[in-house]
C-alpha cells in the first residue's frame, strides 16, 4: 500500500509548522504557495524584531483571544508559548524576553529562523512548490494555476493555511473564500484587525508630528484601558496600545460611526500629584517649556493637548485633568490593505476540535483563515503556530484510522 500523501496549501507559519509536524511522522508532504517565495508576511513581521510569543502567565495569555478564547485555548494546550520558544531554540535561534514580556529571537529578525526552518523541512523530505495558486477541487483533486499551466494534486488529507485578507500584496488576499463557500463551508466577512484608527488632526499637528511616538501612555475606550505606546500617523493613531483595543474600537465605529478614545499622557501620576507639580507656577516659561518641565510632557504630548478645541486650561487642577484625559474622536479604521491582521474567515463552528472542516472530511484549516483575532505582542504568531500543530495532529489521526468510518 502506498504511503499517504498530505497537501499543505499556504507556506506561512501555520502551514509550515503543520508540514514539519506531519513530515516528522514519516508522511510525504507537499506544500503549495501562491507567492514566489514562502512566508512573506512572516518575514515582514520580523523587520522590526520578530515577536514570536509572550512570556506572561498562560491564564492571562488565553484571555487575549476574546470570543474565540475557549477554542484558541485548546490550541495552546497543544503548543504552548514555552513549546514555541523551545522550537525556535532547537533551530539554533536563541531567544530573549524583553522588558515588556515579549519573546524575540536574539537575531531580532525572521530571516535566519526561516532559513533554518526551510532547511529542516527539506531534510524531512517536504516538497515546496511556489507560484501555485489554489483554485478549488475537481473530481477529488485540489486544482492549481501554476506557471506551467493548470495542475491537479490528489492527497489523502489537506491542510488549508492561506491566511486571512490583510496585507494582500504579501499573499493573503482571501481569494480562497469562494471555493470553500461553494463546498458548504460558512465564512464570516473579513474585517481589519490590529489596524490604525482615523483622527481628524489639524494640518499643523499632522505635518509636525506624524511618525512620532506617544510613549508610556494609557488609552481607554469604554471600560477597557491599555498602557503602552501609540504612534501618530498622518491619518490618525496606530501602534501596539491601539491594536490592543482594535476589536472594541472597530465594533463601536461600525455601530455608531464615531467613538471616543481617551489618552492619559501621564499614567504614572495621579491628578492630584500632577496638579501639585503644575501649581508651582509657570514663571517666564512658554507654555510648551512649562508643560515639559512641570508635567514631563514630550513635544508631541503638548501638541496633542493643543488639538483639543478651545484654549489649553492654565489652572493646575483643570490642566492636570486635561493631561490625564485627552479625548479624541475617532471616525474610522484603516482598511484590510493596511491592517496587520484580519478578523473573519472560516467560522469556528465549521471545524471540529481537530480543525477539520465538517463539510469536507479530510480537509483541515489553520492560521488566519479561521475566524479569530488577537492583539499584537506575540499572540497572533503563537496562535498561528499552535493551530498548525492542532491541524497536523488532526491529519495524523485522520490518516491512522479507517477514513471510511470517520
């Protein structure tokens, strides 16, 4: 009897991790990727330092996945943050934990890890075909458009890991939705996640401060607050603290058209302590210098105060309260082409606990194709890798049983 053959469609973290785990079990694996080279979005994520995962306690980690938390939590049981860190180090890519708790390769980029990973996959006999665009199925075979014309691949099991719909120029454009829906799988609409939000800055503020960070601030929306860093963009705000509130902000904007985000420019000081500093008097200092010296505000923080309609209050108590609660009106969220990730995708109730599609036995789904979201900070990559592990284990279980009885 011929040895089984598994097809992986998509060469991002979820697909490649599934390929490694299946091939390590002695199964023949083919990976098909529509782009000219694998893991392009993974490489892009590593340009500013590849944030693989996070070191916070696992209970807190599990809470980062909102409504999808119970399902994603089960994935983390299969591949934990500690497991992922050990995997990277086994590829001779030592890691370190930053002051924020985030875990990075010491190389601070994705390319060395990817090279080592691809070498391991080649050693396991994994075949990688690039510029292969999946188009669906025909007579039980997966179909592809390739540089050499249409191709068909017959496999004993398939893992689909083609990404969501963010950063489409890197390969994940959601083009797989039609073929899957045609087979009865329900797909939730794509929505931008970890995306910047629109603020109507004055031309003077945008021209001077676009590209500058608001460091060590607390952002509050509704009853949720996040401390971290945000970045001024010409269109509004972006950055880790904004992304942590991304899902809530998107829902409020979808519902109401506008929403309010409150910025605390000095979260380490109470209103009373800040007012005491400001109450010592301004002397001959300009407003900007006084705020810099007395309140410890950066030029961009002072500029943000001036963006609020009306004069900047000079009374110590009122000014302290303004500094502690700068209210910004948000009018929109950046689209999928600028979002770091996407919500939406194959509904989680369409797959079983092994991530096999209920409508298509033997076909598994992993990574951002599934309808879940998480903030940046290592949570996105961790869940992508972990879902690849779950799908791989599901494939191996599927191959080991009587498929006709499944």
